[in-house]
C-alpha cells in the first residue's frame, strides 16, 4: 500500500508533455498606437445601450482606410506582373516598441501615425452631462480641464462614460471622420470643436454635431504614406524597398517608383526590380505619349504654342507663354493668391461641361451668380472639380510665392551667375546639365531653367530632391568639397557657392524647395531637359566638360 501511494505522488509531480498545436496561430502585427479614447455615444446617439469599447486599439475597419495590397496591379499592368514581396514579412518595430508604418505585407499603412499632443478633450460625464476644455493635467486616474470660461475642474476617469481627444490644426489637414452610425467621411478638417466638427469635402464645408461623431482621425495622403514608409527603411532592406516600389507602381506614382527602383538597383542586382523598372518606364512613356491626341499642338502645327528655339546645338525649345501660365496655375497658393483673371467663356464651359457634378447648382439663378464671383472662388471650384483641361484658361497675372522665391533667391541670386555661364553649364560643353543664361530675366527662360532643375537627374540622383532638399544634387554641388556628400566633379575653374558666411543662400534653397506645390515638376507640359555631348567629368585635354 505504501509503495502504491509513493508511486501516485511521483506521478502527480511529474510535468506532462505538451503537444504542439496542429495549426499554430499566425503572429499578429503590432497594433498601431492610437490616441487613448474611451468612446461611447452621447445620450441622443442612435444606440445608447451599446457604448463603444473603452479603448479601441484601432478605427473600425473601412475599405478606404488601408492602401490596396501591392499584389493588385492597375488595369494597365502587364499580363504577368512582377513578383511581390513575401506577404509574411513582419512589421518593423522601433527600439522603443513603437510600430512602424508597415503592415505585415510590407506596405505603407495609415496606422502608424505619430502620436499627437493631447491639448483638448471632450468628456461624456453621464447620460445628460458633458464637459470640454483645455487639458491642464492628466494621469491614469484623473483628467483636469479648463473650460472656455477659465474654470478648472477635475474628473475621475473611471466615472466617465467616454473621453475624446480632439485634433489640433493646421486647418485643411486631411482626416477621417467616424460617426456613431459607422459612417466614414474623408476630407479636410476645418475645426474639431467642442460643439461641432467642421470639415470640407470637394470645396463644400459642412458642420456635424459633436455628439454624432465617434472620432476624428488623421488620414495621410499616399505621398505622406510614401514619405513615412521611406523613413522606416534601412539601405540593406532590399525586399522592403522593392515592395515600396511596387506599391508606388500600383498607386500609379510612376516617377517615384522609378526613383526607388533605380536607387535599389544601384545597391543590388535585384531581378524583380529590373522587370518592374521596365514596366514603370513603359507606363511613363505611355502617359507621355498618350497626352498627344490628334488635336494636341504637338500633332497640329497650326495650334502649336509659340515656343522660341534658341540658336545653337540644343534640340530643346524654351517654354511658351502658355506653359509659363500653366506652371503658375499649378503653383497657386489659394490662401495667398496673386492677381487672377477668369474669362466668362471659362465659367460658361465649366458650367456646361461639369453640369452633372454635385458642386454645380441646378438652378439657373445660382449658375448666373458664378459670373459675379471673385476669380479665386472660381479657381477653387475648378480645383475641386479637378477640371485640369480648363486650368490653362485661368490667367495668373502675378507670380505665386514659390515661383517668386525661385526668381529672387535662387535663379537670379546665384544660379545664373555661377552655373549658367558660357564656360560652365551655359556653354556647349555643359554636359548632361544645361541652363539658359542669355536673357535670364525673361519669364520663358527662367521657367525653362526651373523645369530643367526639377526634371533632370544625373547618375539617378535628382538635381532637386523634395523629400530631402539638402540631398539635392544642385545643393551638394554648391557646397565645398570637404562638406559635400556628393562633391562637384573636378573641373577647372569650379568654385563652391555655399561658402562660409553665405549660409543664408542654403536656407533660401531649402525654403524654396519646401514651398513648391509640384516639387517634381509634374506639370502637364511636354518638355525634355537639354543634354549636350559629354557628362560632367574632367576631360584629359581640351574643354573641361
């Protein structure tokens, strides 16, 4: 009997083996951190009996909230699309545990937005009481608010129905508004207020009662996702860099995809990247070629713009007056517009061509009122309609701020006097980067030089890098060789521009690049930067370039 008891005790103490599960659960990607929110609908919300969960880890899933998967190519993609990156790539995470802007498939996602400072809050105290104001202090248990009358009051968090942290400016930021009835609207935020949420969609402002809104979330554009995604990548993450290029391809951001692919192929011989680059180049060529319809000036000499062809060996002509005006239209800052002129014929065409749009009123009296509106209001409507075929009819009689900055602080200040001389990039031995120096004060010459800067690449590096202005090749070439990451080639007579004591020129350059609304030169203008006989390298004999 004693032996049996001892055996039973030993059996109980032994740890039984655990068999591995037949289907191990998939590793979930880290959930992006959201602004803490204890949301429940207001008393007059549609479903007061079913409050929202206290701390939702993420927004309700909506079809437009996630960029399309990189494995869905556009309709114009080849029959056999390039291979995608592995769908099992883990989401990258920083050292402090903050999730990055990459989902498990290696695609940019809106989730990993930087946490914003909490300055204001809207509290639902009970079914009949609310409070709102500036946050004076907050911890895990208590939140202290200062209301609009300056009164300070503290609230115990565990007694509140919900806490909503309100978004700050700037006005016009792109957001996603989620309503208590699960509707989702995406537009420009005007105000995330205590009583109303005001947003603008296609130029129309609308107020929504605060109690009807579940939350307002930042909603980045594709370009913002792209810029955020780039910051998460290390140079040796070749698979992720390829996936980014493929995502850009599917978003039809072909110039950006080309830039990323060329950069990737400089570092590694990536087979799929080579295939994708061919498709990207084909799409770019298709877009450029498709713009020339039978009625296009390029095919109809009788309607060709009056471009002036400079004398010499160049095959490129200067931009026309119409091209100059179109660039000004695309660079307009409607908050600070120059003098504009909108012909009545343009208004008439807009009302007829876009009559089916919800932005165009149906009543004739309201349509007639458009003829008395300020030109800037008509331009805002044209931009909201995306009526790009009519942009050329807008007359910009002044110079937008970004273009004025280019003229005064870049082009006339140092570019012409240092880079566009006949013995440098303004002569017949200019190499792959040519600038027009003659009649440089003429608008056609200056805007041609602007487009050359924006569209020229040398050894895959852009002369103007809008994401990192100081990495722009023209900026690096202007630095002393001891300070430049990519020094100017060794040529006779070269001297740096951004020398000690001239740091203001560097600041002006960065400010100008950041002010451009089309920093990649993506205007609907057919133009090929001129290139002369040899690259920018020192010649053993004869001319330096």
